[in-house]
């Protein structure tokens, strides 16, 4: 796991609900990501899980009492508030939600949160009827108005035996909310970004299709990092087996024509377009309505060109728009990619060679070269999320005119 939260202080508030046991796993995820995790437990939370559990995970004292004298002298709740990069309360009971909504500060958790100016994430977890109660919903609306992020509870069987909305989401999901809150600087806030990813499928008949080996990992990593850096992201994706990134609007497509239509319908309203998808250059000239049977004679396949999405984008590029294409090569990578940059009239090409170990389809790493009209930058091998970060850094620098 990348240390995405290294140097960050996360305040984790745990209140009195059965879902408190999940908070231990969330703590572990945050610690593994490099965060300094400060856990604050309410009195009732300690009936469900002990402070010792969190102290073992964080190797730090768990905070339970505003007036605890067993610590270095400071006004403890103010000290924690000053250090915090993000606050997450998971689970958040109806009681603590009501207190926060009305500025009541009568314990360590509520006094600390009231003093915090950092992003705050509230994770309601309770009985369905309590959650749907008009008072609770009004309190949640107030917290939203105050700028707090409210994580929708999941649906399912609750501890009380009822079935409905009120379950605390899994720790992996809550971890993503913390990343969104403070892992990256929000240097893409206000930007609309369109990313394409994955392969396309071109039907031969109801059974078969032509495709390629793209996994979608590179494009999905780019979309995810864009969202975590504050962008409004639309991901146009061919069929993949990987989980879509959170905080991103997904537009599923199948064929190259589907992708062409999805992209061209949205391109004019977009500030940055990053075309990481592996789009078919050709499709069958005709598609059989029935399965094509095996034949003893030679069978030839007639193909026709698909629409060139990148060429369309380059020829319709509006002022201030940045277009980045990808180039997957097996030989003459630089020459072919430079030619593509000029021919398609785009701002940057991200090129890699399929035959280089650590690059290409399906891997978790990549080795790319960033090609622009005036520069060629070769990057070392790194994870695809790190590559995504470097691509975005280059795009933002060029948009701002800060070229290094």
C-alpha cells in the first residue's frame, strides 16, 4: 500500500453503536497508509469495543476524557483539532449527529470536532427508523449545510434484526472518503475531466467479438487520482473486470462506436480529456445475426475503419482545452508517437512499449514517456497510480504555463 496519508493526522471518532467493531479495521487501513491516527471514543462506544484495541493498532493513547490528566500539558481537544487534517466519525449515532448539528459540546469528541476547521466526514449508523426519522434527516441536512461530508449508510440486515438502510459502509469505502478529504492537494478543483479506459469489443456474430488485452487499470488510475485531486470526473469505460473508482461518474460502453458517441457528446464541456482506452481501429464490415459456423474452406474477414476519436477531439479542440492521448507501441515508439501527436493535433501523448518489462496491459506498474511538441520526458517504472499523478502534474503545469 502506498503511504498516501504519510504526514497526515486523522481524528477517528467512535461512538456507541454495534458497528464500532468495523472502526478497528478502518484504523488499521489508515495506519498502513502512513497516517497518525488519533482515536476519540465516547463513553458509550467503550461498551462495544475497548480503547486498548485502538491503542494496540495506533500505538498511541486513545482519547476518552476531556479532563484526563494523564497527558502532556495542553488543552487536549484544541491541540488535537489544530493537528487534524481530517475528521471521520464512524459510526456516528443519531445522538452525536444531533449534538454536532446544534453545537453541543459536552464530551471529548464533540468539543474537539467543534474546534476543528479541517474536512469532516460523518458516517451515520443506526436502526432504519431512527435514520429515516425526520429529526435525524433534518440534522444531517444541517451538517451538510455546514460543509460536512455525509456518507450514505448501506442497506441490509441490521443488528436489531430489521432490514433496511442504516448499516455502516465497509472500512475500505470509508478509507476512500478519508483519501478524498486530505490525501492530495485539490489542485484540480473546478476542472471537468473526461477519461476513457479499457478495451472495446467489436461483434462478429452473437457469440464472438474482436477485442484487445487492455485491462483498464491505467485509465481507472487516472480517473481515480483526478477525483481525489478535486476534479469533476467522467469515466467512459469499455468492459473490464476491475472495480470502478469512487467519486467518478461512469459511462459504460462496449464498441468503438459507443465510445465515440459517448466522448463526442461530452467533449465540448470538458477542460481536460485523457484518452487512455485501447479503442479498436477496425471492426467487422458486417455482423452476422446467427453464429458463424465452422467451415472447411478458408474464411476471410472483411473489416472497416472505426471512427477516430482522438482525431475528432484534436480537430474540434476548443480554446483552453487540453487533450492527452496514449500510444501503445511495439517498435519505433518515439517516432510513431511524435507523428501521432502532430497528426491528431493533441497536446500530449503518453507512450509506452508493450515489450518493455513492467509496462503494458494488465500490469500494476507502467513505464511511460510523456511527449509534447517541445519535450520528451521518460519516466521510471512506477505504479500506475504514481504514473497517473505524473501525467496530471505535467498537464496542469502546461495548462498554467509553468513548464519545467
